């Protein structure tokens, strides 16, 4: 019979669907495994990155099912967000329609790959029932003080009159109309993730061994805990009168360098700058430069050339009493710290570059114990303080501690612990997102919607033009009643950051669909399934998504919803799929369409190639010939199965009575079995397991014992089922009635050695090879060696016999 992947794959996909083969059991009694791949955005078509991610997760899930575990392996759709609005603008289609049509199409694409997802647990984050509970969590956080509202700076397009995400700003201009953007101060909602900074940092220790060290390091650096000195830089009398501001706060982790301060720098949005602008105390050139700096997106400022403007004011150095000029600089950000820094050019590379550009003094005060300061650039290492009065001669931490103590004694500053992590701004001024459930009442102020009125859903009758937020202009939707006093009020028109939706979706999956009307998830189900045993996704989500998900879990714990501290026990970050050395993308014209691949070769070929081409954590280079090779192997597997006699149990085999090729074949089969336990349970190097199965089939091909063939195919199909499930189910059903999908016990006798090969040398030159029993003594080995090289011993005397066990015998002769 000829291998027909299309026919086989449709047959078994239909069977799995009809039998609900991949739904988790609800008894919560069996040992569980929760295997989760990061859910996709419904962009319209799957790509090879999806195929890789889901093939990895599916193989792990199928393995644990065969091991007798209750497996939760769900899929859903991260469905809110900007791409839907972009599509609405471009194609004149409603974001809701575009999103749900894409979900329908992509669901069929994923099904064609034979992925063993639970259908009962599937949802989209734009479903009203999902929004309902997300809004309830937001209200709980507001009432606990974990959510607050304040002004913050956003990218604003004056032409389209809309806020832009960072990715919509290109070279400082709006992506649609090319208008230079400005930083506009607007009210925003923030979640106090900083309240959990210490716990988020400390609990990274719990993830050691389960998460990649690279990801743990990235999270640790992003949280960025540091100890230092916080103090007020006082303006001199004239500057205080000009600005109406007496001082500004700064924080430094290097107080030992404080006597090297030669200027101070503040962000372009700092209150000092704003005060000078408002009072007309800056000339037109300075104002133009400051406006240009404000327009530059935050992520571009650190990479841009250092730019600054002198503000014409001075601050008083807290230790020396000297006056230092105050500048505004593009590298200082309001989002970090207080938006102001003490600049020490001699000991900070960024401050040095700025000082050199504008001719500001460089004053070294920390010197290496040995050697000299660099001729160019800053000395940033620990050293001995000089030129700072009573602190001279102190080194490194000793100097820092002494200076902080001096500031505290004089009431000028204090030791503080700071975090790089800042509170999470969750407001988005766009339509396609979960509405923020807050109401603006003229009497009560900003108050949450009553929970019984949730969900607050989006109106369908809107037109997405890209100009402003359509919720702001809706004639009826935003007008409502205050839930506290009943007065006329208006709804909040901002929607939530889509990271909020992906911060708790894994909890929703734990509970069957029939409970979703009443609860976000049940305590019993969360207690059974969580934490996720294996999480799979791209390294690009190593910081924000994972950090927000960790925070949300802890916040929901403190709100009484869950009893766990961390959501994901183990994390696998898969590498990108490349073609022609670059990441696949439509713009590069190097995309491989998974649909076409499945149509031509079948889903099993696509899955086999994607798991065989490289270990999952490494980048994978697309290779057309390797795809052909994967398909050839499946045809070979199918062909060899036609020669195997059906049976319903593993055959009994007398290993000692087999010939050499039969023994070698069994050994290869059981080597693959041993590799399978390592790969599926721990290492996930599927390429090595596939290679072992290929070697086993080749070894089986070199022998003809029917029972050895039965045993070999029984085990190989068992091992390959998670990777190529359709062909494995077809052949296993035909040959073994699928009885081979259970556990297979290791047979150690196949690894017993009948004879050990050893090389024989005479005076160091290889002359022959012998085989000896594994337990042969030295005398027997030497006797066998001499018998193998008679012509090199004739007429000579053996003066020395050297035996290296299991390797060689060297006979030294005269």
C-alpha cells in the first residue's frame, strides 16, 4: 500500500475530534501535566514559528498522555490589539469581524497539523465572558490600591489626534501620516507592580533549574534592584526665584563619586524645564531643541547621539558648596527615577560623552589602587577616593557607606533601595481592547463600575479611521449613571493594554467551559492544574509577558483568587525559524507557507522536519532538501510496516539465541527507547530521538527475524507517535490495535556484550583484531592475541605484554 498522508491525516483527525481524545479528565485524581504553548495573535495565517512552537508542546503533551497522566493542553487567542485596528483602517472591516474570521481560519490551520488541543477550553480574550472577569480583577486592584491614575507622557500625533504605541513611531514620526510626534502629558491608569518588585526578584530563585538562566538574568536585570543615595539638589537663590522650584531629587548608586559632579541633568519633561518654558525664560533655539527631544520616543533616546540644552540655572553641590550648571539632556528619562541625575563625567561613560561634546569639566575623584586613569573615557570601577575632604583614602563600598552616613547625619539625604522596574501603565487610547471599567462622576470623582454591571463591552457601531479614539466620539456608549450616586456620568474611554489579557489566561484554561458564566476559574481546578508544568514560547517574551504573568499570579493570590506564588514551573524558549539566514517575513520574501507544506507532504512531514532540523532552543534554518528527507523517512517507515506481522502484545524473544545483526537491531531499538525517556521528560532534543529511531529502522532492515521486526516497530511507533501522530496511529492501529501506546519496559539484556573487540599491535604497529569474552582474564587475552599474529612472532621473543582492557594488546618482541 502506498503512503497517502492526506487520507491518513484526515481519518485520524476526524477520529480524535469525534472521540474527544484530547480533553482532560475532570476527576482531578490522576497525576497531572499542564503543557502550555504561548497563545497566538489571530493575524490571519499561521507561520513556521507557530508550527515549531506547537509541535514542541504537542509532542510533550502526547508523551505524558501515554505515560498515563491527565494532560491539559489548551489553545486560545490573544485577540485584542492594534493590528485589528490597522486592518480596519486599511480594509474597511470592523476589528471584531476581522478578528473572529481570522480565528476561524487559523483554528482550521492548526487542526490540520493534528495538534492535540482541548476544544472545550478554547476562548478568545475579546470574548465578553473573559472581559467580565478581567474588569472585575481591575476593580479589585483599584479598591486595594494596586491601581491608580496619574498623568504620564505619551506619544501623540497632532495630525491624527491620537496616542501612538512605540512601534507606531518611526524616526520620530507617525507611522501613518509622517507627522512629527510630541510627548503629551495625559491621565493614565497604572498598576503598582513595584509593590511586588522584591518578591518578583526573590522568587526567581524558585525558578532555578526550570527556567533558562538567560531568562532569569533578563528578569533580574529588568527589575534592577540597587542600593544608593537619594538626596535633594538645592537650586541657588537666583535659580529658585526664576523657576519657583527650590530643589530637585536625584538618586545615585555611586555616592563615592559625588565630589566629581560637574553638572546636573534633567529630562526634557522635568518640572524645572516646564517651569522655564512656561515663564518664557528660554530662547527660541533652546525651546526648539527641547521640543525635538520630547518628540523622540523613549526607546530611541538611549541609542541617539547625546543632545542637551543649558537651562541657565545652577544647583548647589551638597558636599562642596560649589555651584554646578543644570542642563536638560535627551538621555535622562522621566520614566526612570526622578527624571534627574548628578553627572560625574570622570566616572560615568554617558556623562563623559555629554561633557566632552559640550565642553563641561571632567573632575576625577576615584582612582585605581594600581595604574593610572584612562587617558580618554571614564573610569567606572571601584577605587580610592581623593579630593573629597574627610572621605579621602576610602575605597569602594567603604566610601559609599561613609558618604551615605554623612548625608543621613546632616539630614541631607538617605540610603534607599531603588528598582529599575516602574509601575505598569495599562491605559491605551484605542478602540479594540477591554474597556477600563471606571466611571467619571462630577460628584464622586473617578469610581469603578458596579461588578453586577460587568462586562462593560465595546459598542459595535463605530468607524475606525485612525483619528482619535472612536469611543470618545460615540453618541451614546460613554454616557451612563454613576454606580454610587446615580448622577449622570461618563465612562472611561481608554482600553486596557493587551498584556493584561495574557497575564492570566493560563488560569482560565484550568476550568471547564460550563463554569465560565459564573466564575473566572474554580479554586479546585486551579489547585489541581497549576502551576503550568511546561511553558513554551519565544525568547522575545522573556521579560514583559513573563514578568506581568508572574505579578498577576501574586496579585490574584493576595486578592484571594489563587494560592500559588509562581505560574510556570518550567520554561522552554524556542529559537526562531530562519530562511536564507534571516527571520521569515513577508517583507523579505522568504516565507514558507505551512498550508502549502501540509498540502504537498502532509502534517507529519512538517512536524518531523521542524523537530529534526535543530534542537528547539536553537535557531532553525529552513532547508527544502531536509523536508524531502523527512518525507522519505516516513515513506520508508510506512513501507517497512507492510512487512511486519500484526500482533497484540510484545513478542517474547530469546536474545541469546539471536544472530549478531538481530542483536544489534534490538540494541538500537532499545537505545532509542532510552533516548525517548531523556528527551520527552527533560531535554526536549527531539532531533536526537528522531535520529535514534532512524538508526533503529536501518538496523532492523539489516536483519530478517519477524519477532525482532514486530518488537522494533512496536517501540519505534510508540516513540514517534508524539512527533508524527497520524502515521503512528495508522500503523499502530493496523499492526497492534494501538496496544503499543502504553509503557514499554527496558530490556537490559540487549545491552549485554557477547564479545569485546580489541586491537593487537606488535612493537606498537597494528597487526590484527580479536574478540574476547567480557570477563576474559589477562592470560586468555594474551593467548588470543598471540594466536592472531603468528607470522610477526615467528623467530622472535616476546619480551613484554601490554594489555589495555577492552581496547588493545601490544606485544613487544626482539
